[in-house]
C-alpha cells in the first residue's frame, strides 16, 4: 500500500512540475496576450471613422513590468497587419482601433479606411518581431465580441 501511494505521489509531483515548466505562448512572451476582440462595431458598417474605431483588439500585459512590443504584429486571416511600437505598461491594457486617431499609451490606431475583423468569423494573431506566435483568438458568426 505504501508503495502505491509513493508511486502516485511521484506521478503527481512529476505532472505538477511539468505543468509549471510548460509555458503558454503568452507566458513565454512575458505575459502579453489578446484579451478581447470587438469585431462587429455597433450599428451599420458605414465605413465612418467612428464605426471603424468601434472595431478593436485589446491586449493585456499581465506582467508586473512593462513589456516591449516593438515590431510585434497583429493580423487577421486575410493578412491585414498592424505593427506595434513602444511598450505596454505593467498590468495594463492597450486597444488597437481599426480607424484613425492619435496614439496614446492605452489606445493605438491602425489608420485603415475599411474594416479588418470579419463579423462572420476570423482569427486575430499576435506575433513577436521575429514572427513567433504569442497568442491568437478565433471567433464565429455570432455575437459582436469575444473574450480570448
């Protein structure tokens, strides 16, 4: 009986250690991940800047220190690509709006003249400057937003 418990404890310890040592892509990238995608802006898709900015992707830095996202990219399945500059503060969110605006620490603007994220389903990919996948978020044709 003691042998069985010792063997079980060893398996649990090994499994727990393996789980702690296996980092998700976002953990490996220092805690930056896609938090939410608002892919279906409110109202009709008129192409106005207000409507375009109603479509956004929100990133979150869960780390206790600022993280550089210099050269990182956010893209959709089609290949539309936004390239980041600067940093995301500790425990901070950054929204990337599709339309035009003035960039701040918490809000970035893609500057596009038409929508990026498909209301019928799409995937947002976040990659480092070297192309390593940090996170992705996929949705279907229902709803207006998705928490990732």
